[in-house]
């Protein structure tokens, strides 16, 4: 969250900073962006930047979280835990915002760790997953013996590792390629990964209670 000084700026000044920052983050590789780069593009001094934000990560996550919040409240993520395909982002965000949103798929690993695991930085994703599992359990879709906190942690951890696998093995690839792996995870969580042996005609299916 930006510092109080940022929110003391006029709405117009805040919007200009955010819009310009979106351009910087979509046009440059994250690791090449410095505070000086941002300050020059934002037309503010380095000192002013630190008056508004702790670092470039905080500015990035502030913009990213605002988009995630909009998607959450607009219904984009509704019932998205195990449902595919994804809705079209064009129905929810502008083209510039989509470009920024997609930069996260190739963000540095430490940034992804912050987003998925550091609740002081973001935590929005974990909160969403936790709420969805709670809802599914109330509706009787999750077995009673499974703990919601544990399931949410496992789901978020898997999401992080899918993101890492995608970035390391398909650098620069379109985001649609990542969704292929996401869909495999959804299928795995719902149906498992082991092939079921075919039941021969006339044979009784094995009773799971038999030893």
C-alpha cells in the first residue's frame, strides 16, 4: 500500500502516476526498471518517489491488486476454482490494463513469492482461494475431513509452482500457454492423476472397503 503522502495528492495526480507507471511496467523488463527510471518517467524526484512508495515492488503491486480487486468484484473469478475456460479479460479490463496484468506471468520469482505467500504485500489471492474453499465446503462439495486452511495453502502453492514452471520453460510465451497447465491442475485436483484399471465384463468392481 502506498504511503499516506501519495493519497494526499489530488485524484488527477494519482491517476497520472498510475497510468504512467503502467506504461513503464509494460514496456520494460521488471529487472531493468529502477527507481530513477520510474522517477524520470513519472516526472518526479527520487525523493518524491520514496515519499509516495517504499519501492518499485509496492507501486507494481498497488496497480496489480487494483486490477485483481476489480476482477473479483466484477465476477471474472466467480466459481473459477475449478472451472474452465477462463472468461475473456477484454470484457473486464482495457487493453492497456490487460497488458499490465499479463506482465505478472513473467515477473521475477521473488515477486511471485511475495504475491502468493506474503500477506503483508498482497494476500488477495490467498483470501480469495480461502473464501472459495469455505463456500464449497458449506455447499457440501468438499469432503468433511479436509481442512480449508490446508487446502487453500496447497492450492496457492500449486498455483505458484505452475507459474514458476511456465516462466522457466516457456519464457516470453503467450499467457494462453500457462492456462493449459492451469487446466491440467484443475483436472488433477478433481479427478486425480492415476489411470483407473478397466473393469472386465462380468467382473465386480473392487470394493474400496475390502483389504
